[in-house]
C-alpha cells in the first residue's frame, strides 16, 4: 500500500497501526485516536469474540499493544473494532482493522507466527453501465489474492476494462487488459502471477474467484499441477449458478463476494453473446472504488452475522 493511499485511509480513522507489518519479536502497536473512551474488541471472521483477561478500555488518545491485550490470539485473521463505552457490537467508531497472524506453511517450517499484518478493513464498489455491485473480501482464506485485487483496483487497473466472457448460468468474467481484442481476449494479465489460495469457501452465486489456466489433468478429476494452479493474474469471474460452479470449489481461489447489487449481476448475465461466449457489446467496468468500512457503511456485518 502506498503512503498516499495509507494516509487517505487513515485520515478519519480511530485505530491507526504504527506500521502495516510486524515481525514476531516486535510489539504490535496501535494508535487510538479517540477523545472519548472506547473498548477494543477483537473478533475472528466467524464473528466470535476473542477472550481476554486484560482491560481493553482506552480512555484517551494513545498507543496500545495488541499482543498484550489479546494473548489468546493465535494464527488466523481477526477484525479489531473500537466500540464506544456502554455500547456493544455491531456499534463501533472509525474504521476497523484487519489483523492477520501469518505462519510459515512450508513443509518442515517451525511453528508459531511468522509475521503480523495490520490494515484497514475495506470493501469495493464495482461500477458498470448497469449499476454498481458492492464486494466484500475473504481476508481470512485468500488474503494475498484479496490484496492483489484491492491494489490493482486502487491503482486503476480495472477501470475501463470489459466483461469479455459471459456464460449464462455459469460465470461472467473480466479483468483482462486485452479483453477488447476478439483474437486475444482471455489471454491478458498484469505480467505476474498470483499463487493459488485454495480453501473450502463455496463458489455460490455472487462469489468472485480468480481465472487461471486450466490443466488437462483436471478433466480426469485430478487437482491442477502447480504451474496451472498458480497461473492467475488479474482476470476474475463472478459465479452465477452453484449447480454449475460447485466443481470449482477447492480448485479455484474464491476471494470475495457481491453483497449488494445482485440485480446488476443478473443484467450482466443477460447480455447477448456470440462465438466463444463473447458479448456482442461487451459491458464495461466503469470504475472500481475501494472504500474503508465505516459505522455508516459496513457491508461485512451481514456476512459476519451469518
């Protein structure tokens, strides 16, 4: 995240990490900018509160240390809220923070945290000529893929690109800088690849997942080889019908979900297509705007409640 983007995101926030990355031997310090008393609450991505014996009440602006406040936090992904005194979640102030405690998943690696990452909880608004869709991200199971998409969106990569592939009752696909070229659509990307993050989140209607190169072995029911599994770049698809997309589970990296604007997805699905599932008049992504979660706009609330 660039310094300009970070400064903008934290301008009106209450919880400010002193940096975005922390090594295991460093204190994870958060600046609390609230003139009123707040209570810090840490929950996992299932909405479960992390227990603590420490007093998490902060009465005046200053720094706190997360490892001391929440010693029970282990490897995983959490959301840190500042809750006004005498209030309970879902009430909060400022922008919540995503707290990731990452471990080394390589075979034979030593157990324990490898690094902590702290960043503002964000969502995206994907604007099309048919309307807008609000997207939440799977920070807990696909953090690197979500980070890649958010960074590309913030840098304007997706603005003006088209939905170059529409398969009714299956997927709509976008994110290809070559998408307007009928001969090359579906082959473009950023020039780098994103490593797969396969998990058990289902490819239900509205889920965003990364497009990648297919492996012939998959037609035999086998998992893709690493060179195919890790071939994703910028192209993504949005699922339409789980009856037809369930075979993607655990084989493609789902990294987010449309939580508002499913009617827009229906309009995208209905466009007229020609050969190779290419729309006759490919609809455009006008812009993708990344926004911090605020008390007045928290698209994650419904998904956490589930």
